[in-house]
């Protein structure tokens, strides 16, 4: 598809729409991510677009790469050799798969960082890039930096937008401030009841569980499951 779009000199909007269709198709996120990155890497596509669209697609490509990295995907292609030491072979195969997975995650995060840097070169005050930077630092367990992008920049400049609320809730959870995480997840669900979806309810349930609020946790998990089994 990327070859066809390139040959047809499709505008950046068409690349983004095609990528979004892949993302919505279920288990096709990689194709959608690859398509965004192909658009970003095409000088003809990027040079023919306005600054706002270039910023948006660079940030989107970075965020898509991070989302793909966070899924802990392995290709499942490792073969387990036969023999008497089957358990050892299984363990070695598992370790090899984990290393490939870790290497793939690091490559995707590095790619995301590259996209965000290009976006910063165009405009350093782009909220979408701030969200991406926050996600990247959160994935790397750099909680102070993640907090800087989610709280000090995005929430202060843009108000309580959903990605920033979720990001700060995740930071609070990782800091073991479960009351703070619960409050932010709850605020996200109240302010964005439909858009917040199942993942926020899972986060809310996990915070409840950590606080010993088992019945509330069960209720949150049930709602999450009902909306997205």
C-alpha cells in the first residue's frame, strides 16, 4: 500500500486516513504504524504538506511506535530444538525471545524519539509532542521527566485533556501514590466517559486494588470487560 500511495503521489491526509483504518481494524496496528513511518520517511510526502500536518504526523508516528513497543510483541518464530534437555531448551528459547522483544522495544522507542525530535525542530511548543515525550519517559521509568511533560506542560497549557490525565495517573501509580492515581483516573472517566474506555477503568481498578478497595476494583474490572472483552 505504501508503494501505491507513493507512486500515486497521495497527499499526507490519505496516508493518515489509511493508517487509521489499519489501527481500527484490530491486530493491524503494526501495518498502521509502518504506514505512518513510511509517510514520514518520504520527503515528497512531507515537503508537500503544511507545517501543522507535518507536526501532527510526526507526533502520531512517534506515539504509534511507542504503543507498539508497549505491547511487548514477539514474533513467535523461535524454534525449540528437540532432545533430552527439553526444559533447558525451553528456558533458553524463552530467554532468546525476551531479548528479541527487548531489542525490538528499544528500537521502537529510539524511533519514537527521532520522530519527536523532528517535530521539535519544527515547533517546540506542540502539545501532541509533549504527550509523546511524556509517554516515552514513562516507558523508560523516568518519572520526573514524564511528570514534566504531562503536568507542567500539557495540563498547564492545554487544560485537562484525556492523554495528560491518563499519563499523570500512570505516573502517580508508578510512584505508588495510589490515592493520586485513583483521583486522576476517576477525573478522566468523569470528564471523558466514552473516550476513556476500558484501559482507564483497568487503571482505576488497579489503584482501588492497591488501596484495598476490592469491591470497587471488581466493579471497575467488570465495567472494563463489558466495554471491551
